[in-house]
């Protein structure tokens, strides 16, 4: 079993998302993972994490699962 732990792309903290550069990073990640066998995609409930996972989910035809306990605590 392989476990990939991927940090969110370039964040836009003020808007709970990722920057345009972050979207480029997320699309590059999706292209990299396109032919990698993946069973599940998990994400924290934070927008930047979900937005980072979205292109990979789209290219692989998968849905992500939100794990609330993975959100950073303040």
C-alpha cells in the first residue's frame, strides 16, 4: 500500500481557496497522478485542500471524501 500525503497548493487564505498559481499546481498534480492507481482521495474540509484535490478527482473520475478531523486546529 502506498499513501500519498499532499499539502494544499498555493493558498489564498483570505478567500478559503487557492491562488491562480495554486490552480496551476493542482492541475499539474492531477496530470502527474493521472496514471497512478488511486483507490480513495481524502481531504480536509478547508477550501484550499478541497480545491487542490478537485482537478485530480476530475481527471480520475473520482469523488473525494472530507475527513473533518484533518482540518488544522487554531
